[in-house]
C-alpha cells in the first residue's frame, strides 16, 4: 500500500475488528469521519469500521509496519505529510487534545487499553522486516529461481549433511536471531579447518537449516564456543580417520526450559532440541569451516553421531552431582560439555545387586573401549541409567565414590596387555610388563559419568573417546558455561 494513500493532512486511526476497544470506539471513528478528514487503516477486516468513508485494508500490514504500530487503536495526526501527534489505546482526554470535540465519545469509559497490533503477532514482525525494512543481515544472499525448489537448491550447493535442511530465508534468520541479545555481526570465532570467521548471524543461519527454534540459539552458541576451545582440538577431531565426532551434553535449567530429553530414548531420535542443537554444530563446521566428509574429514567409518549427538543430563535427583558441576561449573548454571565421542556401546547387567558387583561389571565393559589391551588411548563417557544408578544410590555411593571405585577396578597388570599376550598382537610395549596400568585418565577426566535414560531396563551405555585424548596437555573434554 503506497504512502500516497495516507492523507497529507488530517487524522489516521489504525484499528482491527478483533479488538474490543476498537469496536467500542466505532462511534468515535464515525464522528471523526463526519468532522473529517479521517483515514482508518483496518488490519483484519475491510468492512470495519462501518460508516467511515475512507477505510484502507492493510492486509499486508505494510503501512502498520512503516508507522511503527505496536497496539490498536492508534490515533495519529499528520500535518504537511508528517506525523505530529499520536495516542495509543482509548483515552478520552488525549483523543480530545488531538482530534477535538468530535472525539468526545459520549457514553464511553474515560479510558480503555487497546490490543496488540497484528504486525507484532508471533513470526509476523520478522517477515515484515524482511519484506519492507532493513534486515541488518550481512551474509551473502543466494537467489533461487521462482520455479526452483529451495530444499533441492541447498542439496545442490552442498550445504546439507545428507538430510534436507530448512531453507534459511531472511524471515527465519531474523526470527532465530531474536533468540539472543548478541549482535549479529559479533565474531564467535574461527571455524576449522579453513579457520573462517563465524558471526552470530552465520550461527543463526545454520541453526535455521538444522531446524532449531530461536530459544535454542544460546545453547548452540555455547556449544560452538566450547568446540572452539583449543583444548577440544576440533580441527584434529575433524580430520581424524577415527570414528569420533563431537558429543554434546547439556546441564542446567536451560535444558528443561527448551524441552531437551534426558529420559526415555535420550540418545535416540524424537526430540527436536536434542536433534537440532547437535546438528547445528555439524552444519557450522561444514558450511562455515569447510569440514567436508571425504575432503578434510577422513573418517574411515565415522558414526551416526556425526549427524548429531546431543542430550541433556537427568538432574532430577538432588543427591547426584551433575557432570558440569563436577567439572567446575557452579551449581544451577547452564553448561555444555563437549566430548570426542564414538558411537554408543550398549552395556547389559541384569544380575548385579550391590555397588561393588556393578562397578566390577562396568569395568569389564569399559575395558573394551578402543581395544581391551590398549590403555590411556582415549577416555569414555558412561551414561548411567536410573535402574543401575539406583543400585549405587541404595548403597549410599556418591558420584565421587563411583569414580574412584571404577578407577581402581580399571587397573590391570601390564603383563596381560603387552604385545602378543593372550596370543593377540595388539597391546602395549614390553617395558610395561611389570607395571599396573590404568585404562583411563584419573577422575574426573577418565570416565565422564552422566545420568540419563528411561526408568525401565538394567542397561547403561558406554561411549568411547578419541585416541587424541591420550595427550592430556593438548586434548581434553571441554566444559563451559552457557551465557
């Protein structure tokens, strides 16, 4: 709707039929029309208000957007084509000042608040900015032909992980950016392998493509910042021939507020937040950093977790010390732990009934990480499910006691692990034959214990790590607070 349709001089009222206050003051609008000149912009009904000669149907909401309407009714006076006065809602004294005696509204209450403008409905404002305003977006736009399928266009340009992505339109990017107070042009860091600078805007674009909601964006930003910590060695993890990729574990109130899954099927499909947050990180590495499988990504096999591998810890038991807190984050804060994770190895023990029995049994499962005869060749995550955790809790065992007991149970004589022992060539050098060897690093880094899973089944999970973790000074799991 061109500006020329608005009066050069006179009154403009923005209203909608779906507003009780607008309906209440319909007689006032009719009175002002008789006194003239008056133009009414109706947001939702071209026949409202009745009895007014100049009603313009603002179904596109373009005029409401340009006028900056936040609530209706809004009364505006123009002089020489410029706005000089405005009042929002119905307040007799203010309407009389702007419009004169014709706005007296006999029989009406002296004051009544209005309703929100349709231009501010959820999702509408971003669409209007993209259509009629200055978006502030700086990333290069890629035009797609009128007859082209945007999803197929993303495939053709290599922007996907093999699954369809959500086309990142301006409206969707702006909506995503509303999830954070950080400026779109803020540099989050340089993404390996190409060390390309990544802005908050580019994070938002890939979060859109991954299928995230705006409220997930602070978590995605926190995950990315953890991945860029030099100790995580993201570049090395990306180009390894090993199976591993980033495993994301979320702690804190934000996991519940955005609906992450820490319960039934926590490591599986079906939860949008779990699935898309982990996927967003992978897409950022691919699309911003250039981490393309078969190019810099040289994994011999990889694992399905390289699409996405993300879940929340179950913090429902006040007696349990959550992973992030164990790793130095104050209680009650939001945090992410990034681990170099392989796929999930299921652990079954339906017979153990004491903590001592279960620790020995878990150690047997953990010995198999990497290879039963390899030690300090990568750490592990132990996902302890409710049934197994109950055995420890009933026995009065805390996280710290479980960690210490596992560390002791995971010691083995070097003579059993040297090259050729047990008729297996793999193993450790002969110089270790007379030593007791630890399978993993000491607590809390060797076995990261996290609670998750459904209430049925005496099953837990072991997630092996990356051999790069054997050099502790250069490569570790990283835990960071989500700001």
